[in-house]
């Protein structure tokens, strides 16, 4: 005769349990929490870089042409040696970003994959820490100058793509600091960290200010062809949310707008927790929870 296995809730409420000292109750609660977590769709995502869109206004187009000229000058040995970096920097220049669209994207991992040791607050670390870059990588391993790859290639379950619509000018110095990092070459390890810290400080100044509207699509790998995670894809989730800048720890709520494949007709809310922004690659690492949706077919 098959023996019935009590549920987590039954175990929690069973009068026969010896819970006088609270040990069994604590174990029951932990098991119940584990049961709930493992039955939710949670993904860890990393933006691999800021990918700029094509919706420039006239002022921003003009600023970009100046950036290109400065980038050329910054790469001339005699100029880069004689002129201080601050003279060609865009930080503090108030770039006209209102109405700008920024494209982003990167790999999705199984929820809980990205370790805290890679998402430490850069403003609380010593700049001369020999592991500074690793601790602020956000889960990306630097393999070359400006090139990164994920620490967890075997945990990738798909990718996401997003469009971020800038609603205010609050982010101008942050975007300028990011541009400085990407365009002006750092001469040494210290300059790389200093440039990153400039972006991190600007990001910290924006903590709690709504500046973007983000629309994102989360596309999952096929269980039949798990290595084919780019296109085409069938199972996707589409969502929208307001986006606030800050270093880490912020939690936001978004709305699911639908989906395709096994997520067709999906609705409800999702929750986003920032693990680190900006990561050393200059973008963001975060965790998304879809409370009422099943896991995708491919889940290593």
C-alpha cells in the first residue's frame, strides 16, 4: 500500500511533532520557504553593456560629434600625455538626454546563480584592493580591455533585451561618466578603477530618482537546443516598469504585458532586485522574480 507523504503545511501543523524547543518548527518553516522559492520563476540577469539606440535629438547628435572628435584627440599620444583627462571629460557637461532611448541586454541565468562576492558596493571598497574589479564585476569576468564574459556559462537559460526611455535629464552626468569610460582609454589599472568609481558616484547621486521607463523581453532557451539562445525563440515574457538608479539593493515592481509560447497570455506583476549597478562593465546586474509563472523547459 502506497504511503501518503504529508505536505509541508501538514508537517508544520502536525500535533505529534516535538516542537517544544522550536527546532522542528524552524525546520518546517525553512522547508516551506524552500518549497515556495523552488516553485517560482526567478532569473539573474546581467547587462553586458549599454547599447545606444537611434532616437537622438539634435542636441545629443551635436554632443556625439564632439565626443567623436575628443575620442580621436584622446588617442593621440602627444595629446593624451599633455592634456589632463578632465579637459576632455563629459562629466558635469549636462548632456541633453531627455527623450533618449537606450538599448540594453545580456544573458539570463538560473535565479540565485550570481554570487554576492561579485556584487559588492564599490563605494565601500578600497580602490587599491587587488580584487576590486572582480568584486564589482557583477558576474562578468573581464577577458580583455573592455571585453567581458559571464562567470557562469553553464547556467545561462536565455537572454533579455530592453529599451530604456529616458524621461528626465537627471542621468546626464551618469551617462557622461559611462561615455568617458567607454571612449577615453585608461592608461593603467588605477585609471580604470578611477573612471569606474566616477560612474558609481554619479549613480549613487541618482538613488531614488525615477529617470527611465524600461520595456523588456525575456527570451528562454529551448530544451531541445539549449545552446541556441539567441534567435529564434518561442517562450518569452514581456514586461514594463519604471526604473530608478542606485548602487544596489533597490527593489522595484513591474507589470507583465504578455508572452509567447508557454507564457502566452501571461499577466500580473514581477519584481526586480538590483544586485549591482553599475557593474564594472558599466551596466547592471539584477534579479527578476515572476511569482506565478512556471519555469522554462530548459533549467540546468
